[in-house]
C-alpha cells in the first residue's frame, strides 16, 4: 500500500520528501491539502500545521521532513541515503539543515517578490489548495500573496536595501554547485545522499520551477539543472552505491558559506529566542536583515547538529572538527553554551511536533 503524502506539488518540503521517496522507491500517493478544513485535522494529529504530512499504512501521521527521513532510514536498511562513513554522514546532516533553514527565505523571495513568480504561484495554489472555497479567485490570490509576503519575505527581514545582497548570495550558491556537478552526478559521487535530498528542497519545487530563478539557472548553470532532473529519476536499487572517499575539496566552499553566514545567523536567532523577541536584526555575509523572524525550531536544529557530532566515534569527531575549523564552522556551532529550548522540545518527532520552522502564522497557546 502506498503512503499518503499530503502537501502541494509546488511545495519546498513536499518536493524534498517526494525526491526521497522516489530515490528510495517507497510507494506514495500525493494528495493536496485542502484548506481550511485540513489545518484543524493536522494540528490534532501532529500538533502543528505545516507542509507536508505523511500518513503511514497503519494510520499514524508524521511531520518534519528531517525527522521523517531519519525514521525511514532506520526502518528500511537497504540502499540508505545517509553514508556509512560518519564524517560524510555529519556533513550530510549539516548540508541538509542549511538547505532547509537558510535557503527557504531566498526561495520564497524569488517566488513572491517578482510579479511572474507571484502570479504563477498564487494562481496555482488557489486552484490546488483552496478549490473547495466558494470565493472569487482574485480574493484567494490576493490572500495568498499577502500571507506569503507578510510571513516569509518582507515579513522575515527582506527589504529593498538587502535584495541585491540576497540575490548575490544565491548566485554564489549556483556557482559552487555548478562546479560540483560538472565533475560528478551527485554531491558525494555517483549516488545521491541526504545532502542531495536536502538541496532538492529549494531547487526542485522553487529555483528550477519558478520563472525568475529558473531563467538564471537555464542560462548559466546547465550541470545544476541536469542534477535536479537526475535526482528525480534515480533509483538507488538500480546500481551499487558509489561515493567518493572523504569530503571532496569542492564541497568546502559550501561549508565556508555555512560557517560565515548560516551558523552566525542561527546564533543571532538563539539570542532572540532567549530574549523572547519575535524579530531581530543581524548582518551576515554582507546581508543586513532588519526584523528577521524568530524560530524556536532553529534553536533545536543546533541541538540536533551537536547531537550528531557527539554520537560519532572519536576519530570521526577529530576529522570533522578539523574540517569545521578550517571552514569557519566550528566556533559558531558551539558558541551558544545553553540553548533556550522548551522542555523536551520536539523530542517526539516525527509523530508529534512542538514548534514550527519559523514563528509566523502560529496559534499562540
């Protein structure tokens, strides 16, 4: 029996989960969430409303792509996407976290800032998710544009002054990934890993679907575009898993970006959560954010990364520490000694969630 995947066929995290299911050959049926009725149902089942949700054959509901993937990896031992090499596995966890939490804002910017993207996405989502609502199409589309912008773009620190820096940051990502995919099929070799699945989140249903970023990628980054298609069509059972040894040097620019930009951003978010601030200001990588939104979930992300590190054997911890220090990641990963987590926060994932990815559109309890 196929699993049920509730989401949207232009959703960041739904697309990530679809790529995972296809690579692992886990049968699933994609069903669109229908609002507003679906929200109360999902909140009852898993504690929060977020996209996507998975319903297992036995009727259990799941949420959070990171923890869902880890659960499936533990349940299905053949052809796993988390490498056996603990050093590679840790870098996969780090790249996945970065793909999930940092590139979300940029993906939403390209979709909702530009007229072409907002026109495409608002019409599509109005038809897909609000089909049962008997209100005019223009009202649905206006609501969607307002909701997404006020929550995830202009409402999450993007303004006229930092748009160019945000888009330059995106171009840097494209250049680094193009160099990798010119040399090999996937991040770590000829087989996809968790790193590829993580990066499919921003790329599959956003950067290579939305009009503005797709044009940039088509014009200058053909190897990257081929990787997106290759990942979607790959099945791990078809040939032996083949990865390069260690951490290829061309991955290090990605780690440097994480160390200089993403991890300092997480630390600023920690300070905001500790101070009970809904918004905070931060400058990272030449990008000045004013009134970026807090996220309790991203505090938990740091805890998870530290847990992955501490669970490795000593030789792997020493190698990862050397690599992280070289690429400016070590200090910001451990900067905040005591994380302001809620009691037992998100310990029951993927079957029950306590916090959403970002503090917006939440029901305060």
